[in-house]
C-alpha cells in the first residue's frame, strides 16, 4: 500500500545531492593524467635509465623529437580513455538524473507501508554503519539503512524514526525510486540476529541498493552477506 505527501526538507536534500552527484569530466581527466604520469615514470625506469646509461642524449635529435612524441602519445592515450569512460558514465547516470529532476519538480514522495515479521541487523565493517534486512509478512525481503551510530549507542536501541518496528513506512522518489528514508509506525521489532557484513559484500557491489528488494532466501542471508 502506498500514498503520496510533500517532500520533507531532508528528503529534498537527498534528491538534490544525488542529482548533483555525478562525476564531472575533470575527475576522469585527473585520474587519467595521474595514470599518464605513472606510465611515464615506469617508462623512465624501464627504458629511460638504461638508455641514458648507454650514452643516449635525449636533448639531441632525433632522441628529443622521439621523447616529445612519446610524451604526447601517452597523454593522448590516457585522455582518450578518460573521455571514453566519461561518455559511458554519462550514458549510465543520465536516466537517473532525469528521474531525480522529475521527482524534484513534482515535489511529492511516494510512501510505501509495510508490515514486518522479522529483521536481521547488519554492521558495516570499518565505520560501523548499521542496516537491516527486513522480512515482510508476504515473504519479501527489503534492505534498509544506513545509520551512523553515536559512540555511546546501545546495541539493541532502535534507530532514528523508531525503526525497526512491525509496521513502517518507506519514502521514495516516485520516478527515481530512490529510497529517501524509513520511519517506524508500530511496536518495536527486535532483530532475530545480528552480524557484520563481509568486506566483499560491502565493497564488492553484492548488496542491493538501500530500499531495494533482496532475492536471497531469508535463511541464506547471513551466509551470503556475512
């Protein structure tokens, strides 16, 4: 079941930050030129030093022209790589950016209401962020999070918005389907288990998007993501 309501300011901020969050061309160029300098340094160690030791004068023709041509070729190659990667990035993020702009123009969030029967609390490695796998009464599983706990937080304490709870609401952008936040609307739901996310799952792209549906069987979640 779902309904709509106006965005809260934090929700609008989430959409705005994601809409402006695409990597600029300058970022790709900086990475590529860093690789160019690394390539040149490696070439200097592998080729330049031995040639210099054999007496090659790089300030004389034709070595000087070959050196300039080599420098230009390395930077041209890595610039082409940067432009290719940037075009691919733009093609990938353009549909989401358009959907985010549509959401911001519409000004309303879609609020989905769910009833939960179980939850698994997961802790992200390193920074200790918390999230939940939530099993609904119809058998589907949602991935909800993340929260950054204060240093003195009690491990069993509910998250902001009184989550997890048996009944809760998840707000999304209607077009982007981006999860904007979750709020408890029922009695507290004590997680049946807690575990730390495996580094491969956390950093390797195995986890679903926040607010996304999980295809893994409930009984296999810990083994899959832990």
